[in-house]
């Protein structure tokens, strides 16, 4: 998740895998539960749909949770099994002072997929979720995946990026202090920067409330690990499944996303106009169309491989 200077301007101006309770919304078909992924960590999971299409797994960004994908959950549940979750130390999942890195969250994701028996899913990661995908690929590869959707973030080059982009790095480190001193105002300003379109009443308040559940010390550690931890770009060349990259046309990481796409054999990059970082909230129809076409193409290709 990028840190945004607009925040400074604004400031100055269930059931577990071993048993438990499932909370279901009969009107929408949503099922909510807690799933134990090991080492004392339980993730809050939202599931919907039992369609015959690919299982779609939505991975949120920094300081957000499963609910940020609600429009996509509603859109795809009639035809697909849909899974979204709060990563560790975010939303209603276990807050833990250890393991708040893409590498451990990738382990959580792997364990979650096993617990839920999600076979050959399409993983859809946004922002921080892109780092989690890269870490997942580095450790587990892509042979068990049907496809990947990478949403508006370049895979981190770690500490090498500090040397490559010193001014940007300095600005990001300044923002850590702002976030720690003024968490709610920072989160509200961030939402105003990453979402450019008017949202339904209460949406921003709910997103801020979710972000407030992550202690600032942990949130800062997450950002450092995401942005300046390991160089994960080697994972790009290990991707051997179909990959869709969806980027905001005005992303300041667009060139890096394009460079990353060029290293993936079966990748296609689509730019979404008139959208900020949260492209799926600013342009949900266009985003959903891109994902729908991608998963349909996967199904077609799979059927052709099976045909005599």
C-alpha cells in the first residue's frame, strides 16, 4: 500500500477450521467465519456462491479487510465460489506482533486455501496483496493456481528501491510519523487519495474503522516489510499461469507495473481510466468486466486442453 502525501495536506488542512459458528446472511448468500491458519492466528473469512466457475480469492491491501471487495463478492457469487478475508492483524482477524510480513501472510494464505479446500483458485491481490502474491509464488509456485490478477501495485524491489527512488522513499518515511501520531485522520486522508469516486454513504467510515483495528506500530512494521523488505521481483519470472494485471492509468507505479508484466510469459496488462489506486471501487463495472473475461478465457482454455 502506497503512502500518500494528500494525507498530510488533509491533516494540515464464525466458525474455525476445527469448529465454531458460521454467520450467514440468507439474503445475500454470504457466509462469515473464523478459520485457524496455524500458530494461534485465525482469519475472518467471507464466502459466497457455489457456482461452477473458478474459485476467486480476493486479497485486500494494507489496513483494509474482506469487506472492501463487497461489490466484487456480490457480482461474482452467482457464478463462482468467492472467498475474501481479513489478513492477520487487519480487520477482525487475530492481531499479532509477529509475522506481519508478506512472507508469513503468504503462508497464512496457503494454509487458508487448504483449510477451505479451494482447488486451483484465481488469486486476486490488490496493493499490499500484490506483495503477498509475490511472496506466495516465491515459496509455493503457481502450479496449483488457475490464474493471477494483480491489481495496481508493482512487486517490491525492497531496499534496492531506496537507492533507485530516494526522494519517494524519504516522503514515505515522513508519512510513518504522521500515521502514528494521527491514525484516524491519516486513514481518512488516505481513503480520499486512493478512492476518487463518490462511494455509498458510510463506506469511508467503515473503511477507516477497519483500519483503526490495526495498531499503528504493527501497521508501520507492515509497510516497512512490504515496501523495503525483501526484493520480490524474482517471483515474476516464476509465474507460469495466466496473469492479468489491472492498473490505474494514472498510477505512479505504472511504468514499474509494465516492466513487471514484460517478465511474465502469459501476462496481459489493462489500464483503467479515470480511477485512483482502488480501481475496483472507482470503476467497478470496468474492473469486473476485465476479471470476468479473464476467468472465462481460463475456462475456455481449460476445456480445449481436455477435449480430444
